[in-house]
């Protein structure tokens, strides 16, 4: 059983190595901000996906809205074409493909359209404003303040967004549980195989 | 090497499933009682090998070890690779469930080729022949898979030659590494358990 032993030791080494080595798959992440959608794509080894096609579809009726190519950083950004859910599909070379779904809420937030226009609250606010008309100067001031606040908030949340993307990326990686679970399945299958072949023998 | 879901057209997928089914059934027939643990160990090796990333070269590539698996197992390599790929698809989201047939065939067929290559080269024992045929089998496993992947992608509109060139170039470092791994494995197995290599010499 020396050979078995050495193979097993090799396996353990493989598992240890694999915790820092990475898998082969293409990843795509996207977020919407300030009227734009930013996408990032890379192979799960961390290499950027350069010059690959990105297609953007309407998530509801699957209409092709626009296409583009990733730049040398594996990034591609575009102006939001429609206030609807977006399905972003990346086709990399060698048969790799992945997609990312941007929800309608996220897209609407990014262009600053109220989530559901039919809803009454915004109108109510307007009527209230009409009832008690504020001075013009303060209204302008308010508008400015609002856009300023938005800018500041965006600046502050940008690193958080990046971090969230990182976490999402981490979750895509095969975990140790997955690896050990898979090995367990193989051992189970081996048991089943031995069981059936053994019965045949006797 | 793993072709993702939704890339290939239905005829290619179906062809892949049929070829794989044939290979697997033949493999199961040839898998006798004593062989099962060996198949399981090599399945595990295949399952984790693709997590080992080779950072050399223009794009990302990983180990496949199909040359070594084929060399040692012969036809049961089909079952080993099918199980390994299914688990990779389910747990790591490599490739996809629908492309399982095509992916299995792409990796298992070169494995079978390397099985016969190794037997043909090693009819008479010779240390140099052993090392070089081990290396050759490692290279053939990857090269064959790369060519088959390119061939499967032809139907998607990628021209065969450009796709093949790209895939082969990307996998050059992997080919060499697998060649070395396979040669080392063959040499050490020849020392500790030569019957693993000489069994089933009849072609």
C-alpha cells in the first residue's frame, strides 16, 4: 500500500496548495452608480479578462440594449440605457461565460428615479410644498444641499461598495468545505461501487 | 478547459453526452473490484487538481491531470472524470451541468489516448522510455483536451485555428508541468508498485 500512501500524501498536499491557488472560472461583477453601470471581470485566478464581449440585456424581455468590450483592466462601464433590470452577460474566450443581474431597484436608484412612480408620497410632498410655498432662495439652497449631500454620501460609500464587491468575490471561491465535501462524495461512490462489484463476485 | 453553460449549441451538447455515455459504460464494464479504490483516489486527485492554478502565461489555466489519470486507469478514466467534473460543476460552479457531457469527453478522450500511448511505448522496459513516455502522456492529455475544446467551440462561431492556437498557447506551461508531474509519478510508481503500470498491457 506504499503507492496508495504516497498518492494520499499527494492529495493532502494538493488540498493545502489549493487553499491559496485558485480556480478556473470567469467572474463578472457590476454595480450602478450615478447614472452609470460599472462592471469588473476577471478569471478566478485574478487575471483580468481583457477585450471580451459584454452584452447588456433588458432583464424583463431579453432585448439586447448594448454591447461593449472590456478594457485592459477587465473593466467596462456604460450609461444606463433604460430604467429597468439589466442582465449583463460576459463571453470570454475558451468557452467561458458568466452573467450578472442588476435589479431594477438598483438601476433606478442610480439614475435617481423614484422606485415606483405611481406611488403617491412624492406627489403629496409636492402638494404640501404648494400649500406652504417656501422661499425661492431656500429652495435653491435645498436643491444644492441635496446634490452636495449625494456627492458626499457617494464618496463615502464608494469604499464600502468596493468592499462588498470583494466579499461577493470571496463567496464565489471554492471553500474548504466544498473541497472536503466533494472528496467525501467520491469516497461514498467508491463504497457503492465496491458494494455492487463485491456482490457480483460472491 | 471547462466550457460554461449556455455557450454551446444543442447538437454539440447532445453529441458530447452520447460519446461520454458510451465511454462511461465501457469504463464501468472494465472496472473490476480491485480497480475501484484506484479509480476513487484518482478521481479525488482530478477533483482537486483544477484548483491548482498555474500563474504563468497570458491567461489563467489550471492543472487537469487527465494524462496521468488515463495512463493509470484506462477506460475507467471516463467515469473518474465524469464524477470529478460533476462535483466541480456542483460545488465550484466550474463548467456547467448541461456541458458536462462535452467537458467529460474533451478531457477523458485524450486520457484514453495517453493510456494506449504509454502501453505502446513501454512494451520493453527501458528507464528513459518510461520517463519520456510519462512526460509525453502528460503533454498529450492537455494538448488533446485543448484541441477538443477548440473543436467544440467551432460551432459557436470561433474559428478553429484561432481558438485552438489561443487555447494551446495558454496551456503551454500547464502542458510542461503536467508532463513533469506525470513523468515523476510514473517513475515513483514504477519503483513502489510496478504492477500499476504493467497491468492490462494487452491492448
